[in-house]
C-alpha cells in the first residue's frame, strides 16, 4: 500500500493531520479550526475537508452541527487499520509507547499465526511452497542490508497467510505487516538480532510435510524468538514486565 505522503498534497495533508491526532498534539475531543489549519497547511478548504474524510473513515474524527469537526475518543479509532498502525510507528512516538504497541501486535500475531499455520500445513499447494522457498532464499542473503531483510521476512509471512487459502486470514497481513515491518527494522538494524533463517526454515519444513502440529510448534518458537530479539535490542525483559 502506497503511503499517503506519496500521493501528493492530499496525501501529505492526511498524514500530517493523522500524526498530530495520534501523537496527542491534537487531543481527543478537540474541535478543529479548519480555517486556521487551511492557512497553516496552505491547502484549499476542499482539500482539507477531503483529507478529514479519510480520517473520519478510520474513526478518528467526526463532524456535527453546532460543534464542527472534532477528534473522536481513541476507543472509536480503527487501531487495526494498516494506515493507522503505520502512522503510529512513523510518528516518532516515545520509546515506551512504541514498544507497548509492538508488544500488543506481537500478542495479536501469537493468536493468529499459530492457528493460520495449521491451515497452511493442510491446504498449501506447490505454488505456495515455491513462494515460501523464494522468500526463505531471499532471507538467507547476507548482502542485502536491513531493508532487504525486512522485505524478505514480510514476503515469507505474507506467503504463509496466503497458503491458508482463507481470504479473511489473508487480509490480516495488513495488520501483521505493520508491526512486523517496524519490529524487523529495529532488530535487523541492530547487532543483537539472531539469524532468522533457522526458525523460518523449521516452519516451512513442517508446512511442506503437511504437519500441522509441527508447524504450530515451530511458529510458536519463531514468535518467542521474535520477542526475545526485541527485548535484547531494547534491553528489556518481557517476562519481568508481565510480572509487574
């Protein structure tokens, strides 16, 4: 999905407003001064209203007679929307909030991917295996840098969801990828990350063998390692935090 910022003035306006809301610069319940925003952002009132429609569709703002356009309560925001997730990570949030969001997404992955991999092990086709093999081969390359490592990992997990042949699970890639991409950027840019290939190969081998129990076990081990890698980079202990 192309980031809004790459879609011209409209996209840049959407991203600017979204990040201000998500960061709390424009707080929940605040009424927006459209005339002031129009002048500050140097856009037409029509362009500003069109940008606000995007945020309204994501539950972030609303408009009422006599009140005007205002920021809705966070409980109303579509936090699983891929753009909303990306905006939060790209907005330079505080390290603690950033890590908390990554942990929340990690828990979502822990619910979705072990169950999905069981379906993939039963339903995978030769084409699915080819896509997984290609992603794993790309992951094993050492000369591509962090950006290449991130894309290879995304391709692998995207192919796993596709191998379930469940179109609703396939759509979950938009949720998983936002957190996975940000987590990978942190880990693969650090000297503390471990080699991801063995854990991913174990998942693929079980899927290839049509072994749903083995695939689930391998996926849970992969996710556990992902948490440990993130803790190592951040210098935290998730077990200690959970005990608090």
